[in-house]
């Protein structure tokens, strides 16, 4: 295979030599190698300013991140062989960690497969392709997954907004075998079914697995409120860990049907109450009804999707956590989570402190949590570390 070149400006190779995988459009010597000479999805040989090869990249010429490093070895472009190798490396980590085959199998850049996410639900795989290079090689991706994992079904879940920026169409499509509307999974010994075709993202969020496991010591015999519950990842596990009563609040009736489905699956239906509606309005109504809880879980969708959303997003996190604290009993626990990559953990901690002080309460930080090990962090790419989970004890002032 003869590949075109993509040459960097002087000194623009330092970050890549230090381990990073991304190339920004303003780092490219467009006089020597015009970006507009390349097509989205092409592979190219990345060169330092002096012409020394640095590796093979997948190209997105119209984006700020115009290329991502696929391989530092020029003998190994992205093809089925490289995919099989990288998948085996990714699989070996997950098999070491989990006793059931339910996990994120591939986490993009962190597994050295930029633009590819794969979640595994026993023998079913749900795949997201977020780059034009992966989209172009989707037949190789499928062949490699079938060879390495031997699934009974593979679903393309390519309906995320990330594809819009790459000029890729959105679609959800059966790729291989059979995939039911709801697929089984197990997390922390609790059984679930996830709506992989109609649900959010791949249908399930494995990233909080370890944080949900840490609920167990805090919810035994307690009354729990799960905000933005989706299909019950936190709430159903709280009930399974011994909570006396769990309220799940979500704006989606479809999601709450999933809560009821998963509660029944574990024989916990009698302990679950579902509240459909806007979470902030529901918080006001619960307060007006003088409801109180021993544990409140606040795990909202990303309030800060872009840097320019930072100010409004921080205000939303402050409002959410303050209203959640108002519903706690005197010696209550608050799990405050964020999946906003642009919100540093220290800022979330400061939001909790200021919320507590505004209510004339004291706050003890008991535990810190992050994404699970099936979402490894690439040490050169801070964007791969996005999950924060702070468990706090809120006491009278």
C-alpha cells in the first residue's frame, strides 16, 4: 500500500513523540502537503518537518483534529490484521478484570483504536464508529470482531452527534447475526437488560461500574433517590444492595419502563418507585411534599459539552447538588457525579462545598471515584479521563 504524506511544521512533532495521538490542522505544513488533497478517511504517513516518518494517521481534513495516529510502525496500517491485534490486546485486559463478559471492550484512543468504541453484552457487541477512517474500514472492523470475540450478534449504533462533525450519516443497523431489542448484561452481580437499539449511546453506561459497586456500604436499609436514573443502573443496584426504598426520577418514560423491567428481573419491584418528569421540577415537588432521603444520587448527562458551556454548566451542577442536599436527612449521603470532561474534579468538589455552605451545612468528602478500568485513561490525552464521582456526607452546620 502506497500512502500519501502529511508533513508537520517545525517542532510540531514534540507532542506526538511524547505519546499524544492527535494532529491539529494548524500544525500541518499545508504548503508541502495540502490537507485539501486528502479525503476524509484516508490513511497517510505522518512526517516531521524534516521528512522523518512518525507513523500512520487516519485523516479528517476538515476538522480541527485533522489526523489521529493509528500506528507508529509504517508496516502496519489500519487493516484487519492490525484490528485483530489491538482487539486481542484490549480483550486480554477485560478478561483479566471481569468474571462476566459485560464491559467496554474498546475505548477509542485509550485502546489505540481512535474512533472505535465497542461495548460487550455477553455474546452481543454494540459498536460505534466515530471517525471516517473507521467508517471506511467497517468491514474490517466487523471481520476482526467476529474473529476475536465470536459474537452471536453485532449492532452498528452509529447515531451519535460526534458523527455530524465528521460529515458522517447517522444510522442504527444490524451488522451480524441477531441482536434483540433488549440485551442482557450483569454488573456487580445484578442482572439488567439494556435497550441497545433505542437507548442512549450503546444502551448502557459501564463507566460508573466501580462507583455503583461502592454504594453497597451506604444504602443498606436506607431510603434512596436516584436522579437522572435512565434504566436503573444506580437505583436498581442500590435496591439489590439492600436499600429499603428507591425513587428513580427521569424525564423519559421509556427509560423508566427500563427501571421497572430491571427491578422485576431482580425481584425488587416492590422497593422501586418511578417518577417521570423534569428532574429539577421533580426536586421542587419532592421538597414541597417534605420527602427526605438518606442517600441521593445525582448523575446527570453532561451539562458541559463544550468549553463555552462552562459557566452555564457549572451553574447547573450547583443548582442540582444544592437541591439534592435539601432533600437529605440530617446525616445523609450525596453521590455527585459528572461525565463532563471540561469540568475538573476540583471544580465539582468546590461546587459541593459552596452548595453545602449556602445551606448552612457541612460537607465531608468520603470517597472519590473515576471511570472503571474498561475505560482506561491515555496518559497523554486528558480528554480520555472524564468521569468524576464524589461521595459526600452532608451534616448540619
